[in-house]
């Protein structure tokens, strides 16, 4: 498959993730961030485990616990907390620092080059996201702001370590392992810290199915596949598509107006995604890909 096809599939993941805010606010019962995250991760992980029919080796359990926590348990719990406590624009803008964090972590952990183009695209992308979604009515909530930033840091670290620790298994298998690990980590916290989930309505079930099957199982398969084939620095720039999708869904479904500044922000975001995903640098070698028992 060509680099363009790999990039398009990877970019489809954050585009789908942009639906999280509207699905959470319109379809899910309010006040269950940990339960929402667990129900998004664990069923999707178990489904993929049943499809791949391959269990992780015992030596990988520690790394999978770390990856499951960073990519799913911490990130999704923080995401739902931010979604409940912040305007979507403020949460998305705070999350837009993730590409910068990935660039810095990839430089330290993977020895990836830190280029002016990459830094410039990340900074410009944050500005574009701010134009898209950060309105004058954005409210400041300390817990929500902390959760949004924690989610960005967690996901950035997960992206880099996913590349560093990539095992010699298909991307679908690796996705199944991480989703299951993240879901298992979330379940005890959800049971201990949140009340029982009420009987779900049809809208609740539709929301959980969308977030679990499409927003987790399918999209993260494309995401991890893209990290492996294109490298974390190129793939993480696609994350700017998430707030862009969120704004467009608000316009199309909820009738929210798009201002000239939002249109400018959309153009900047798309330009940054294109710049960040352009060829011209090959993915950095991964000396930690395990073979056999290594």
C-alpha cells in the first residue's frame, strides 16, 4: 500500500475521534467518564482479541499495561472528564499541544530529528485549532483544564512508546492487546468511583457502539498501523483533524454557525496536516522491535 493510502487511513482515525464530544453530549448518560471510557475500550478490545485469536506473551504484560494506560485508560478517562466539564473548544485547544509533545518525546526516546518544519506545523496547527473552536464564551474549570492537558500528555507518550515497543505482530493484534489492557485497568476504578450505570436507552447503546466499534476498534487499528508505517511525528499531526471534525459536526448536526475566523482556522489545520504528513523523511528505525524472546 502506498504512503498516501497509509496516511489517509491514519488520518481517518482522528477524524472519527472528532465525533466524541457530540456523541458524549447528545447520546451518552451524563456524569460517567470512567464508565464511558471502560465501555469504549474493553468490549472493543475483547472483540478484536476474539478475531485475532492471539494472546500476548507474558513478557509483554508490563509494557501492555503501560501502553493501555497511556493510550486508553488515562487518555480516555481524561477526555471524558474534559468533555463533561469544559466547552468542547477549550478542551480541543488544550489537546492540540499533543503534536508538540510528541515531537519532543520522539527526539528524546526515538532520536527522531526535531525539524523547524515539524515544530512550525505543530505551533501553527494549535493556532488554527484555537481559531476553530476557542470562542469568547469559553469557561475555565481547573479540573477540566488539568484533565485535557493530562490527556494530551498521556496520548503523546503512548504514541511514542507504541513506536518504540512495537512487537512483531500484526497491527490489529497489537491494537486488541492495548484496548483490552486499557479496559481492564479502567473497570475497577469505574466500579469504585462511579455509581451504577442506569439502564441504557437506545440512544445510549448507539453512542457506545459508535465509540467502541468505530471510534476504538477500527480507528485505533488504522492509527497504530500508521504509527508503525509512517512514524509518530508524521501521524500525530493528523490529530488536528479531530477538532476540525468536531466543529463541522456541530455545524451540520446542531446548526452551529461557522464564522470567518473558524473557516481560516480550518484552512490552517488542513495545511498543517498536509505539511506534517508530507514525505521527505523516512520513519526512524525501531531497534526495540522484538523478535522471538527478545
